[in-house]
């Protein structure tokens, strides 16, 4: 194995915050050191006092750089997965939309064609829809909404692993669907939903422990029926995913959720669409026209928010600034917490034996270096 040492590092991981060095051995983390050895003869990376963190995980992303996974194009898929390194993401779930099965199959085939040797790791895909409530579309296409179908999921899973499915638990068969997904090793998640709290409870008993883009396109908190927002706050073991661009969620709501849930059960996601990393202008999402103005993506017709242009590194910076929590806590929301929510056991921590997926960020949270399996795959110019 080849040894690499990252010296002059400000090491930050779950419960860890100190200056030292990180030793990598091939594709694994070897050790965290208080003092860098002076007689080391392997490869040396000088972090220059910058943050050294575990690689970030984005479990909900549709695209960036004017590419969308739902384009079903292998080159565009590679473009997204390579460029996600620029925001510190080393593991991610390409996310689909409410589309015909033929289009979903094309997307999974394009992901399967990606050799995972240049950009992010992809343990599986995330199906957002098509099994949603037609009254809670957001920016999803109403023409392709359909009933939950585990056989369709199995067909798609045979093309490339499906890791998470976001659907509406109140629709026919919704509670049982959670259990069926879990039997396939797939994380069930809920949004684009008008579920009452009782609907949530039924799915919870069947194994549901995840709520996608929390507070957006789900039943709000009410004193007579706490809905999905109330369920996410009440049930401490439920993972709540947040689009923390200060647009989808207000700053006081961000502060409230982190105060109630803590960083062990809040997952930061980008929900980014093709305009991420691009200038304002006209774009599309799932075939629907979108206008991006001052970084906010909205449907041209109706003005509903249409995903985001958020970068995960920016989301982390936002949380650090508005919650006042220690960095060793907030880092969990982009590393160890999403890993736990997806059942990923070897990523998300600076810990011996974990994957050598590491990012180096300056004090402004700009990514300088991204390392995947011990290999430098991105270096800021």
C-alpha cells in the first residue's frame, strides 16, 4: 500500500477538532496524529492549516453544470459526478424525477456506465417520485405520477442499485411500501405528500425513518394534526433532510430544527438542479421550464421552487454560521449522519479503517482539494 500524510491539518470530524496530521494507507485512513512525524518518506500533502474533513455526502442531487441525471446521458452524468468534487462531495446519490419508467431506466443505465474512477463514489441512486401525491407536486411533472409499484423499483434496481425512494406514504399501499423497500435494502423516505400524522405513524411502524427536503412539499405543523413536519420534530430517530440555502427554509426554522433534532439526525442536501454552478438564466427540470434569478430556481409557470443551485460546501457554511454549533457537530450533517441514514458504514468519518475520502477547505469553506479512496481527484487551480 502507498502511504500519504496530510500535514499542517486542522482535523474536523464527528466529535473531533484539533490540529495535527492525517495518515492514509492506500484507500483507507491509517491514523490521526497530534504531531506529524519528521522522518516520513511517503507522499506528503500540506494542508497549510486549512480544514481537513471527511468527504461530504449528498443524497439528493439532480444535477449541475447545465447537466441533469434525468437527461439519461452518460457524458452528462460524468460531468455532474466529476464537478461535485468542487463542493467537497465524494459520495452521492444521483437523483431522478417523476418521469416515465423508460426515462428512469435510461438514467440508471447512464449511472451504471460511469466507472467511478474520476469523480464521486455512487453507492446507488435516489428515486424522487414517481410515487407521489399529485396535489403536492412542487416542481415534479404531473403527467407521470403513478401508484407505488415495488415491481417497477425491482426492475430499476436490476439496472443499477436503488438506494433511496422518496414517495407519499398516504397514497394507496404507502405504509406497506416502506417495508417492501427495506427488504430490498432501500431507504424509504417521504415528501411530496399530504400525509396526516396517522399516515406517518403507519409508515413509521413499517420502517420509515427518513423525510426528504424537510418542510418543503409536506404537511405543516398544526396543533390538531402535527403532520409530517411535526412528526419529524417529535420522532428523534427520524432523519430530516434540509435544503439549507436560506431560501427553502428560513433561518429561525433552521435554528429550531437543529435545536430539537441535533446534528445526528439532520442531513444537509443540495437538491441541486442543472443550474448549480451556472449563471442565472433559463433552464429546465424534468421537462418543465425554470427561471433562475439571483440563484433561486423557480418554475416559469406558477413560480414554485424548482430544486436549488446550492453547493453542499455552502450549505455547511450556512449551518455553521446560523446555528452557533461547534464545527465538530455541524460536520456530522454532511458526513456521518447521511452515511448512517443510508446504512453506509465505511464513509463519513476521519477514523482508522474508514475510506480515505477527504476534503481540504479554507476558512471560507472553499474546497481546495478532494481525495477519493486515497487519490487526489480535485485540486483547486
